[in-house]
């Protein structure tokens, strides 16, 4: 049977940053939680779009031609093929919605590459 998910409770279960946690699945789409601070790497996803929904903190999504600041209660959708780099100056909590096949660093293998763990 379906049950609700409390985001605050789920975020309280882990402290690691840049380490995705799987909290749900909608068809072939994953719902993941991640805590971030600092800067990620420039990357893109060849075939997957992704949505970043900020629940706490402030996310700056860098693009080659501009930066977009995403505040709590706001989200941004990154279309596939668009190069981007997330960053933030304080710990920020994000809910991601993206295809289950999405590798967080795109095609690039790096220290940030992570396979999500289920909560």
C-alpha cells in the first residue's frame, strides 16, 4: 500500500553530502534526496532531464551563459544536453526527480560519481 514520505525525516537519516538517497520511484523516474555544499563539476546528461527542488538552503545552478539561484520551495528543470554545475555556499537540501538511468555526473567519471542508496 502507498504511504507518505516526510522529507524532513528522510533528510535526518543521513549526513553525507553529494550522496544521493532514493526515496521513491514513479514509473521509470527516481525521486532522490541529496545534501550539497560547495561546488559540483560541470556536466550534462545526454538523454535525461532532471528536476532540482530546493527544500532548504540556496542552490546556484551555473550555466555557461548565466547563473540561476533557486530558493527553498522553488525548482529548476535541466533539459538533457544542457551543461550545468550546481553549487551552494551553505548546506542545501534538494529533492531530485530524474530517470532511474541517470548518472549524477553525466558521462564523466569523477570522485562525485555516486550510485544512490535507498532510504
